[in-house]
C-alpha cells in the first residue's frame, strides 16, 4: 500500500478557478489523487474549504504551496 498525504485549508479562496485549475492539472499528472475546492456562502465569511491528497514528495509540496497562496486561512 502506498502512503498518501493530505492537506486541508479553510478560509476564503481568493481565486477559485485558479485553485481548481492547479488541482485538476495535478490530478491529471497523478500528483493529486483526490481534491475538493468549494466556496460556501459569502466571500467575507471565510468558510471556503480546499482539501486534496496524493503521494508525498516535492511535486505535491509545490501544489500545496500554490494552493495555500490562494487561500486566506481562517483564524481559529
């Protein structure tokens, strides 16, 4: 069985189409195995969610950094 690493961010997605494009390309390249990027409610509520997973490594970390740059994380 292969290892899988997952990432989840909650907050406000600054550019949903760009996040979806990054994750879609990564899935096609088999860097990401599954993902969800959803905007819930109004943009100022900070309740959007992005999660994705895939095999650990440099390529997945690049995807993580690109997605994280487009999400303003909610303060807990």
